C-alpha cells in the first residue's frame, strides 16, 4: 500500500473561500514481482491457481473543507 497527499497552504485558501483542500493518490498491489504462474501471488495454497488475481487499485482524490 502506498499513499501520498498534499495540503494546500492556508494563504492560498483565503483567496478562494475554503477551510482546507487536500489532494491524494493511493495505490494498492500496484507492483508485484514474482515468477508465480498462477493468478494470485499472495495466496498460500496452490489450489487458488485458478482463482481471480488480487486487483491493482489506484485511487485519486480531492478532499474539500468548507
């Protein structure tokens, strides 16, 4: 899991009328390096070889405070 964010400085917020603004990016299971031939590299059993893989998730967002 990886997450990075940025809070806009208060000085700039006064000009546009917000109390807070935060932008962020979250990434889950984004990079996986393995020689595993099955779908799910995080599974402990070989029976899951035909199961669905763990998804890569990338989330972008803006949080506004009024």
